[in-house]
């Protein structure tokens, strides 16, 4: 290993997951959500794998993410949906990036960029169906439709999508699921009456959880995110056949023997109860290892799982090896698919009281992503891409 730590990303697993989700989509198109550096997996390589596996479109939160994809040679249609004042909309339109609008103010900014560049803005209109986050409230939806249709008549914009987002699709049976679907149906009916829902306009609502559990919500296109990276959107229902794509590893930086009663790391939250061997792992909260993983999360080292011993520091944490052998430079696995007995991302999330999304997206830029194609799931052998 050329660096103290690596996040190994199995592109074959991503392709497998996308193909599985496309099959579950029942004929709907698939837009792969690659925001947040492809959920920490590396924006361009992951996006390329997603497209290779059959996704027809990509989705990003911010315009700058879409521009990075274009700079990396990705030519597939891209939608950016979280647009704040001052975003580089001219650059977005010049790069054929589709944009989302939730109110007439943003619609006006997109209009101005379209007139400056002379390019027709391809527009997705977002309805707030009950998440109370992005999107136009239904009370203001007609006004947004009217404004967009007026600009479409002038050739300034083209309405290509009508969409919304679930709040609780990952909680099976939650009453808001049907309430949001009904609100979305209302938004579509209003769009149809206004003339904004032609056959070419893409209707999309389903995230990862809805893709695998709500056939009625798939419409023309689904937008999976976390599931593409092999992490279950509804863990209590199983893994849906998904394969985790990221394995986080580090080299033991120092191994040393310490006496009974040795305080370990800041505040001496851990004190050895015997003479023992400690191992230093060169990853810390600056790399995305949450500080409250202290005493909660496990790693695989020396053939056995070890609990993090003492407080996680900015750049490192310690493990107690007892009398087991480990040498500086030996590999420590923080999490992976679990094939070799290592903890999984889901286990880390459960132990830390969070979701898998937070675990993988927090892995920082000091940890290089190394891309591989796993030849055998059972043996875990791999090669560099």
C-alpha cells in the first residue's frame, strides 16, 4: 500500500447494483445519483460505472459537481437540483446540464442565463409533496407551471421533467408515503391541464427505497443513490442482493507493548487492564472516522475484530491487540463487504446511531480511492482498474 490508508472501490459491485436496480425499476429509466463525490466513492469513476451498467442519466446536487463530470469526459444527461443564488448557470447551460426549479425566483435566474447564452434551458420542475424541503408547495405550483410554460413558448426553456422526493420511503408503511404519492398525482394533473406534461416530459419520484419497494412510484424514471453503492436503503428488509462497493483499509502505523494501567489516547477514556499490545491506525476524524466511534466501532486486525480503544483523534486511533501479533505495515480493515469477517458499513452505522450514507460520504480527501474489479466475491481477490 503506497499510502497509510485507502478506500478501495469495487466498480464491478457498482455495476452489479445498478443492473439489479434497473431490473427492479420495471422498465423505467434509471438516473444514478452521484452527488457528494458519488457518496464518497469518487465522482467520475463511479459515474462511468453507473452509465456502463445501464443508467441513462446522472443526478447531482450542485452544478459544480455536474461541471466536474463534464470535465472528466462524462457525456450522459445530467440533472443538478440544488441551485442557490450565484450558481454558474451560464456554464451549466453551455455544458448541457439540466436544471431544477422550485420557484419563480430561480426560474427567473435560469431564464436570464438562457438569454445570455442563447441556449434553451432544459428544466425539471420540482413539487413539494410533503417533505417541506426543496420543491414548490402545491399552492404555488400553478404559478411555477405558468411561468415555465410562458418561457417555453418563447423557446427560452424546455420543460423536460416533473419531480418530487420522498421523505419516508425507507420506513415501510409510513402514512406519508401514500400522502406524498397523492400530492404528486395532484401536481401531475395540474401540469397536464396546463399543458406542461407532454409525452416527452419525464415523471420521477422514486429514490433507492421506493425503487425496491414501491412499484407504483417508479413512473418514467427512478433515482437510486445509496443502493447503487451496495448499501441497503431499508436495512431491516435485508440487502436486496446489493453488494457493498467500498472497503476502507489502513496500515498499522506503530505496534507497541504497554503495561497494565496505561491510559490510552486523549482523556484516558480507555485504560489497559493488563500488559498488552497496542496498535496505531492512521485514520481519524479528519478522515471521516467519527469521534464518537470511540469504544463503539470495530476493525479487523490480526485476524480478529478489535474495538477502537480510547478516543478517536484527528489523524489516528488505537486498538488493543492483547497478546496477538501485529506488525507495523500490516493491514487493518475498518469496513468492507464482510466477506473476510470485517465489519460492514451497516454495522458501523448501527453502532454509531447513524445511517450508512454518513459513514461513506465522510471519508475525506486524504484517503485516496483505489479502483478495482473484484474477480471473486468469495476470495476477495482483486486487480487495479
